[in-house]
C-alpha cells in the first residue's frame, strides 16, 4: 500500500466480508488488523483483494499458524487484545465540539441571541471540519464514499464535499442566504446521516471521514450525534 486511497480500498473490500466486524489498516506498516465474529479462512480474505496486496512469506506463515489455532478452537475468537476506549479514540472530535460551542458562546455572550449563536456554531462547524478534509483531499473521497450514499453513486461528490462545507460555513458566518444554507444542510447532512446510521446498524466498524483522513476516528454513535445536532439546529432555525 502506498497511499490513503490504498488504505480506503483495502478497508472497504475487507469490511464487506460476512463476519468481519472491524478492519484497521496501518499504511506505514503495510498491515491490516481484522476483527471477526467467526473465523474466516485466509483464502477468503485474500480472494477479495487485488494481487498487489499479496501476503509475504512471514505473514503467510503467521496467518497459517493462527488459522490452525483458530480451527482447533472451533473458530473461537481471541479476545485477549484490548482496544482503546471509544472515549479516547473520539477525544479529538469531542475537543473540537467543545471549542466550537465555546467560540459560539463567546461571540454572542454580550448581546445573547440564541439564533445568532446557533448560526455561528454551524458556520464554524463547517469551516473547521472542511479544514481537516482538505488536509488530504486525495484520500478523503475514498473514505467518504464507504458510507455516504450519494458519494457511492457519484464519486465526484466526495471531491466536491469539502468545498461545499466551506461555502456553507461562510454563508452562515456572513448571514448570506441563510434559508438556502439551512435547506442545503438538511439535505447534505441528512444523506450522510442515513449512511452513518446504516453503517452502525450493520455493525461495520470503519473509519469516520468527518475529520478527513488525518485523524483516525472510528465510526461510532458520536458521528451520528454530531450530524443530528446540526440537523436539529437547521430544522429549528427554519421553523423560527
């Protein structure tokens, strides 16, 4: 693997295998850690990947040993490896939300106006999140289309999305055609939220592209909540 596109491609192919619950691909090491609800044969894993991702001799011997051990245990799953807690993994996302709420409050606390504070929060949300996506514009579309329904059908949408966030952010901050920006938010984030919800219901553990590919965030309920907050704000503002 040579880039984040490779990582996204390998992750997407492996996570679609029935029984695979999580795939964590490490680009630097050229490795993929796969969690499963049942034992899956090595050949089944290899069959979904292009030939260029072939397993080296050392890795093959290691996997074959693990395969024999798994078969002897009737396909049991090794639960001895502990993962980082969701809270630790989501720390960057939670900190960003804390800063956004604080910034929206500080911008409006002298002449408090809940509507103005909500618009500032939404504008800052889009600007900050688009920044992280633009850090790796080549890798983001591949990660995004793994769960966004529209990006799956129209790949070009993944390339446009970060710039769309910039435009919507500026519209909110400059109070320019707010109604249009609110409707666009409901449509854009509504589509993404449907994809996120489906991913969570299918119990597929993939990386969230909400902060681009620079930060390795898991797709969790927090991703759904972050979109839901924006949707609730947009609907509330339209109703006012």
